[in-house]
C-alpha cells in the first residue's frame, strides 16, 4: 500500500531562509504589538463576571426550549448575558438540560445593588416567557423541573482580586521561564524566550480586544497554556542551536541559527498541525462554553509557532549570543586519545 503520510511530504533537509526574513517579521510583529496596545487602550477587554462581578443563575430547563431560544430571549432583555450548558449535579436528573446564566454587574454601590436586582427580575421574567412552566421555587425533591437550582453573587471586590491574581499568575509564569532558561542556557536565550512569550501574550490580549470575546478565568488558563506551548517550541529550537554551536564551531551565527530552525521544522509543523486539529474540533463541537478557551488556544498555537521561528531565534543575533563556556562541552580524554 502506498505511503501517503505527512512525513513523506515534508522535505528531508529543508533550507528555508527564515533568518533572511527577520526584518520583515520584526516590522510585522512591531505593528501587531502597536495595534494590540491601541485596541487594549481604546476598547479594553470584554471582561466576564469573573472579573467584573455580577449574578449567576443555574437553571434546570427540563428539556423544554432549545438553548439558542433561551440565549436569544435573554440577549434581548439585557446585553452581555453569558449562557452555557453545565453538567448535572450528583443526584440530579441526567436527562435534563442545565444552563448557567451570567448577568454582569450593572453598577456598584447601593444603587448598583438595586439595579442588579431589577436586572435579575427582568431575566427571571424573560425565563418565564421562554420556559412557561418555570417554578418560582428553588429546585428540590418536591419541585418539578423546570426550576432555578442555584443563585450566586460575585462581588466587585472578589472580581477585582481575581483579576489581580490572574495577572500575577501570568507575571510569575514569565519570571519563572526567565530564570529556568537563564539557568539552562545563557542570558541571551532567556531574554529571547521571555520577549517571545510577552509577544504571544500581548497579541492574544489584542485579538480578544478586537473580537470582544468574553475574557474570563478560562482565558487566563488558556494564556498560561499558550506560554507553556510556545516555550516548548522555543526550547526545542534553542536546544538545536546550542547543539549546532558545538558541532559547527566556524559557521557564522546567522547561518547556524537558520540551519537549526530548519532542522526542527518538521517537528514544529507536525506538532502544531496535530494540536490545531484537536483545538478546531473543540471549537466547533465544544459549544459556547468552551469557544473562548479553544479560540485562545488556536490563536496561541499559531502565534507561538510564529514567534519561536521569527522572534525568539532572530533575537539571539540582536542580543549578541556567542560561543562560550556554557554552550560548549569539553572534549573528553577518551575522544582525543
């Protein structure tokens, strides 16, 4: 049977002039970073309830209306409503549909509390319209579905603390990457990796400002995953650069870095493509609840692959990496005998 695997389609020894394109890539990245900063400054992010505060309702719909009917009706009542399906609690009827409705905080203070109560009343009235048999009582053993099984309030102080902790988590991740790469390679490698990661994170924030997709704690988790994925790609290229620095002691650094990128190109393509296939399936089939997370991951894989080749590696030339004691290993006596 004929072998049609993707590995056979990739060249055995690719020689793509990536480093020759570094100036064009630098211009593209700079413009993208400026655009991201402008979008964030002018439009900010579409923060979810995790970061803004609000009220969360959990409703057992009893399989009456389709989810999209509920979403359309509530969206007409109050803008910014978040709606997603959730798993049934232990002991609940697994044949029923359960939805989580997030109502953003309208205002802060005593007046804000009154406004929030009115918004909650409007949502409950709208639910009553789209789910005619919705019980006013909380779900219980004697309360038939459909009914409201829970209501939680996220205050502005709690949401502000979550926002600070989310930013702190990203900052700590970048700092630990800097320390690890510095310890494992050289400071030029560490600086290049962190700048590339900052590039990826900032472009992700920019695309969320542009698309207005809800930015919540799951997106923070996606960004931290992007940091790990992009770092993995970068370390693979860096490790090959270090090996080639030992192997080709007289090769010019520009040519050596380009050779190293090409050496790892097939692995980069195969890893990115297989990851993207899984993420695209999650985006298409995962439903609205996972759409923001999967979109962030798809974007992160693409921009992380780009930055490993066109940002992290060319930065080594700019930072003046040289063959030194830590990038070369002494030749053993048995090898020289």
